[in-house]
C-alpha cells in the first residue's frame, strides 16, 4: 500500500505546480492501508481541511490511478515537531542548475537561463535592468529596497534570478533567499498552525538573521493579509537595518495597493521603484532571435517579424509561440515559412491578440489622458478622471479575457457591478457619439 501512495504522489506532482506540491502534498505521509482505504498523515488539522477543501478530487483520482481501483483516502493528523519541517535553508554548491533554497519542505531552483546576459534589453525595461545590475554589483549599497513592477510575463522574475546568479558568481557564500510572497505567507501559516514558539523562532531567524539577500516575487499577494503584512514588516525592518539587500516585484506600484498598511507602503518606497512595460516591436524581434539561438534553430527574419507583429502580450507569449512553431516544424518536417507559421499559430495568435495585460492598458490610458494610474484606480469621480477610467474598463473588458470581478479588483477593488455599468455606458454612447468613437479608435491603436 505504501508503494501505491508513492505512485500517487508522483501523479500529483505531475499535475500541480512545484510550489503547490511542496506546500500541500510533500508534508503528507503514508500511515496505513488495506483493500478499501489508505490512511495519510497530515501535519495538523489545518492541512487536513485545506487539502480536502481544495484538492480532494485530485487526491482521490491520483490514488485511484495508482491503485487501479477506487480507494477511500483518509487524512489524519500526527504529531510532527516543527523542527522536522524547518530545515536549514541554503544554496547548495555546484552549478547554477543546483542552486536551491529549502525551507519548510519547499524548494526553489534558480533558472540557469535567467541571467543578465540572456535578458533582452529595450526601452521598456532598460531602467529596471540597470538598477538590477547595480544591486547585483553592490548589494545593499545602490538601491535598497529595489521595487520592480509591471504586468505578467514581462521579465520581473528573470531579473530576480539574474541578480542571484550575479551575486553568487562574485560571492558563492552569499546567503540568498528567492521566494514568492505567497510561499512566504504559506510557510508562516504552516508554522502558526503548529502553535510552537520554537517553530516561529526558526521561521523568523531564517528570513531575518540567515539571509543576506531577499528576493521576493509578487509582493502584491500580501495585500489584505494583515498577519502576513505584520510579519513581513518586521522582516523588512530587520534586514534593512542589518544592511541586507531586498528586491521585491509586484504587478503595481505601492501607491496603487488598496489594502496595504501605510508603514509597509512607506518602506517599499525607501529605495528605488522601476517598472517594466510590454516590449516594443523591435524588442520583441530581439527576444525571438535570442530564443531561436538558444534552441539552435535558424529562423527566417520574416517569420520572426510575423510572430512579433501578432503576439504582443508579453515575453512569455512570444517565447511560447516560437517553441510551438519549432515543435510543429520538427514533427511535420516542414520548413518554417510565414504561411506555415500562420497555420500553426492561428489559435495562439488569436488568443494573444485578446490576452492583454490590464496594467498595461491602464498605463496606456493614463498616459493618453495625462493622468496617473493611481487616479484610475482611486476614488475620485471628477469627469477628468471618471471618463478615462470608464474607457480603460471598457478596453480591459473588450481586449482582455478578464472577468468583470477581476477588472473591478484591478481598478481599486471596485465591485463588478460598477465595472459592468461603466462598460455598458461606454457601449451605449459609442452608438451615437462619433467623437467618442474616434477617441476609442486612437486608444485601440495604442494597445500594447
């Protein structure tokens, strides 16, 4: 029965992200089993509840697949000392591929391709690149903290990894922690549910005393999480006071956070803020050229131009389109032409044209009307703000796949009904207002 559980674990690992697996499944342990059921040990009642609430179907399907027959899965708790979970976090010696940070059962591997040398520069990201390089060259001397913000898939995580690689190249003994804000929060919850003062001491020591450089992705995840904000506030203070480097990424500026403590918002702006925008056409072509070289593939320039013209959402979409094209060309043994690319990437291109980033649209509209993105997301209702806000909401609804609730959240936490009303009003006015039609056309031509 234990081998069945081992196989089920492999099935689960293949179906979820590494972060989710390490957080919620790695701590589970086989206890016993018979012909009708398998009993699994969870760390505590919190884990039992969480796994059953969110991953019960996945758990049952994985066990059934491994056993070849339906089995009842029983989650039980057993006493596990926090020290058994709190392993010392370290970066192992060896090549870039082996660099890891382990804590509370979680493991993060730095991507060997995410280096400064592989980062394609353009007007959209050159400032973020320069500041990141400065931080890597002189940690805690140049900009501390460094706060990088921008939409999904534009290169923020790439820069975090690049900073780690550069620092370790100069100082292999540097204690670097790369982690997402969500995982930081999950680890804290895991320790709190143990109700162990010793466990919390270990957790705090890891981030406040055994860390020279903290690289945290997606800090906006902490928005509205008061307990996590409190913990990170003290972590930030401890690191900054000890002159340790802090680099944070987010999908928006600290000013645009709606539910963030003022003292934490203030600290995020102590150092330097820099953004990454969607890449321009020339930069998109350069990104594709770099990717083709990495894949050891010769690509006609007209094909690269075709992809760059039609896929503009973000770097991830660009590279994904090229990877798909190369795979199909290899399987079908066809030369890569524009016609072949159009046939292979038809669906991808159609999606990329509508999968745009809300943040990028907000930025574009704000620049067009000479207002701030924070104004669009704020509470002011004067016409000079309300009109651009309504147009931005309309564009987000018609040119992204975002739902009304998602758009509402990204516009300052507004209710979905507010967004629906704004979109409906713009749609009705477009039927009779030629000036508004012309204005909207100008905005659509500027879409990233």
